[in-house]
C-alpha cells in the first residue's frame, strides 16, 4: 500500500432455510478488500448494527432477502486493525449504531 489511508473490507454471508436448519451459513466471502471507508459504507448498505460489543465489525443483517428462495444476505464492514477505538465508535455512528 503506497498511501497512509486506512483500508477496509466488506464481507457477506448467505443464509438459506436449509443452512439455518443446520445452524450454519450456505456461503460467505469478501465483497471488497482494501477499500476506503466511503466505498465500504456503500458496499455494506443501509443501517448496520454493531455485532460483538467491541466495534470490531459492523453488520447489516437486512442487506437482502430473496423471497423466492428464502435466502438472506448479511454484509459486514471490517475496520482495519490500526483504527482507534474512538474512530470505531465514530464509524458506528455513521452506520446508525446506537449504544
């Protein structure tokens, strides 16, 4: 990386009725890696909810639902390791996280 900007990642997981029945997910992976915050927010879409209490990542549990199959897609924004706790809280506010 040639600049000092923080780079973010966005991941997805797809849960189908069948995978949920097994307590698992059907598919997961990266939507984007090494992107800026603005692009990461666009990729995660909508309002996110802080997932684990430490602001390690933010998940939009309502990204997309395929009503014909029942498959449900969640997307998560992952801040880089170097982001301070105060910045993680600010990112959370941008994403609509409520404490």
